């Protein structure tokens, strides 16, 4: 835990009353904003609303207490709705608990092994594709409550779900539909004309008041789930009976990756708004501890919430104390006002999630990528389609693998492998380069072979195809790799095969312009010792001098009787 340095402990050294005043206002504000969202995310995941509140309180508190970001707000988020509902359907709530516990351990390991910086290498089309796909899926799960459709069971598959909705349109409750649409309109108007007011909370309260005063025939939290508990549960581990842990591993990996990606994206957004710099590995460890703690108190998976973090910053938050106050605010609401929650119409919560899904749809980024390279479009659309039609786990895995394959293809295309000697004899097109071979005298019996770009497994065939241009064995072959920034195990193996080929044909192999990373690989693998350190030259002039010496020695030996 050497690298575990929570931001809170650092910032408390200079903490003062003025800073606390700013954190208090921000914490209470974002706690009020989080209240309807926490309940809505739990309900959308197929669970009682209190599980969302437990998560926002416990996990939110731990993320702020131990995290690596100055203003991060943690809790349940829309990104988890799809994956959590799928896990609950497959394994039940106890299975979700064990999946989240495993994910928490993985997140801690990610942080301990300093993998926080690697998350940024997940391709942008992949994150945009699954985020937009999640938004579409979240909206599709809210249609029943938004319109008040009388349906017993809603299919889990996307196409079948919408088919069932259309078949049930004649059962919709006008009161629910008007209440839901009215809540959406009110939220949009408040955000546009009074952005400092917590629009979602006002929308929920207004809908609740309207439903109660007008005695509307709408389904509420109380009619479906009963009363909310007025206290936190006693921490406990879920049972082990009937748990198939091997089958849970892919879901645990998905939860861990999703929590890592969203929390670090949220922390990065916060850095941009505050000018600070978060500690990614500390943040991952905190996310792991928070998910474990949240599950022990009956919660669901948690991560950094981008919208609530942004609201925290805009409300004046200075330190993680604001996040702690946000969690305490939610706890006080649970203790004091839990009985009133039974009156909240489900149509209002569905309206809130409809707004959330619209906001998280990444529509601008989605359209921007569609105007970009074909490969990025392919990754985006495939990830989006798999998220909506199949499964988020499959979508992320396929998206990353496809992006990697397309990246390898791009790198292979930009890696240039050619015989420079034959290309420049009688040609002065390279003369603008002061190190160009066209400006030098290449002795007979010497061929110069140049590689430009990473020497990795994706260009092995290109290298061997270029070698076939040698019509007959030559006394000396210079391999010029001044523009090879990196080499992998396959590239090293290819060069070892080239060395063996040269030995069979009586060709001396010389390397020119080896950069630091390839040199380190050559030294550690013993390849430099195998070739001979005298055959590694810093530039083409020294390599040609070495080649000239070798050819002259060979000529002298041939002339001796």
C-alpha cells in the first residue's frame, strides 16, 4: 500500500473554516441532487430503492475519504444499470454481492499494480460506443413506468422488450404518462432558466405533490416496494449457497473495468474543472474498498459519478470533505424522511432516468466519430450494437480486441521495410537528408537494409517479404534501424532468424543506429553478444566503415595463395 495516498489526508493539513463553509454548501447541494438518482438507479437495476441510497451513503463516503481526487463524488451510476440488472437476473442479489466483492478486490489490485494510468489507453470509440449503448438501454427500461403500462413481465432482450411495449400501448395510464412527461419538461426548464436549483429533486417533489393532491392513479415506490427502512442495515456477507463463482468471473471483470474507467474519467473531468491532478492508483484502491464496503451494507456497485462530481465543483467544493458531507446528507434524509419516499411516483423516477440517459448518450461525440476514419466508425457501431443487442461485457471485450487489431494493422501499414542500397544507386532523391545513403559511397558486396517504424509482430511478414528481394547472398548486410523506436519478442525472433540465415550464407550482419529500447532488448536477451558488440554501430558512416574493413579482409584472404 506504499502508493496509497488519499487526497483528503493531504488537504487536511491546510484546511480552514472558509474551506469548510464552501464544502458544506457543495456537499449538501450534491447530496440533494443524488437523492432521486440513487433510488432511480437501484429501481432501474431491478432492486429496491434503498439499495441505491445505501450505496450512495457508504460507498460515496469511502470514495471521498480514501480517494485520489479532490472533488470526486461516488455512488451508483447509470453506466451500471445494464450490467447490474443482468447480473441480478442471472445470479440474484446474493450473486451480485459476490460479483461486486470480486470486482472490489480487482480494483484494489489495479491500484496496487499501478494500472491507473493504463485505463486511458482504452480507445475512445469503445467508451463512446458502450456509453451511448447504455443510454439507449436505460431509456428502454423506463418506458413501462414512464407510460404506466400494465405489463406483468418485461422481456430482457432489447428487440423483444420494444415489441412487448408496442403490444401493450393500449394499457397505458394517461396520468402516469402526463406525470412523467411533465417531470421531464420541468427538469429541462429548470436546468435552462434556473440552473442552480436541483432540477431532478424539484421534479420528483413536484410530481409527488401533484400525484398526492390530485389522487392520481399512478404506481409509487410504496405500492411496489413498500416503505423504505429508516436506518442502515447491519453489515453482513451474502450467503454462499448456490453460487457459481467461475461463471461470475467475467461479470466481476466487467464491473471492475467499468468502475475503473468511469471513476478515472470523472476524476479527469474534475481535474479539468479545478486545475488539479488526481492520483489514479489511489482512486482505484478507494473504489475497490468502497465497493466492498457498499456491498457489506446492502448496496450495489459504485463508481465516480461524472454529473454529480461536476455539480460538486460548480457548487464550490474545495476538498473531499464535500463528498463526505454529501454522504451524511443522504444518511440524514434516510433517517428523517424515509416514510415520505413511499409517495414518490415511479413515473417521476422514470422521467429522471430518461433525462439521465439523454445526457449520457454522448450524441455529439458519437456523430463526430461517425465522420472520422472507417476503422473508428466500425469499432463505435459494433460496440454500440453489441451493448444494445447482446451484452455490455461482450461489447467491451469485442470493442477493445477489434481496436487492437485495427491498431496493429495501422502500425503495420506505416512500418516501412526496404533495401536502401538498390533504391539510391543512381538516384539522389534522398539527398536532402544529411545522413542519406545517396551521399555516401557504398562498397561493392554491401547491401543496406532499412526499417522505419516499430519492429513488432505485425510487420514480420513484411520484413521477410522485403528480404526476398536479395537475389544472391552478399558478404555484408547492414540493417539500419535508426527509426525503430521499439522492438518486441517477435521482432527479436525475426532478427535471430536473420542472423542464422546470414551464418548459413556467409553474410556478416551489422546494425546501424540502434535506439535505446531496442538496444536494451538486445542486451538483456544476449542478442548483442551473439552478433558481437563490434557489429553495432551508432550511425551509417561507422557501419559502412566496419563493412569496408570486413570486405577488405575477405578480399585479402581470397588473394592469398
